[in-house]
């Protein structure tokens, strides 16, 4: 009579063996932790299916959209520029206020 055994490492890095029957199905030792399945069933506000990375990327490219995380450097640069502009000389501040007042006062 033939017997079938499976050998594998356990949690303590020791080899363990056990006898299996003919209906034994090996399970993957290291299953992936993350997959693309988190995107399944997602749609945009206008009803377009973006249920995979490729579909989402194509949707965003076709409409000229980008990820918020891709703009992180731009936002920091713009914040520095706004801060520098707000620290202008008193004459520049007066001129900016006068220009804004004049533009809003136009009929």
C-alpha cells in the first residue's frame, strides 16, 4: 500500500510531515496580502466602471485628472509663494488693496 506524505516548515522553522489522502489540495504557503480586488465594483459619479487599476488610470488620463498625492510638491511650493507675497512691502500691500478695490468697484 502506497502512502503520501507532505513535508513543510512550521512556524518554528522545523520540518513537519503528515500523511494525506488522494483528495488533498495543497494551500499556498504565502498568499498575497493585497490584491486589486479592493477596486472591484467601483464606479465614478457619472457611472463609469473603474473596477481595476487600468480602467481607473485610463479614466483619469482621458479627463486630465491626477492623484492628489502627485500634487504634494506643487501645493508646498504654492504655499511658499503665497507666504512671500503676503510679506510684501507696505507700498505693495497698499497697491494690491487699491487694485482689488478698483476692480470690484467697476460697474
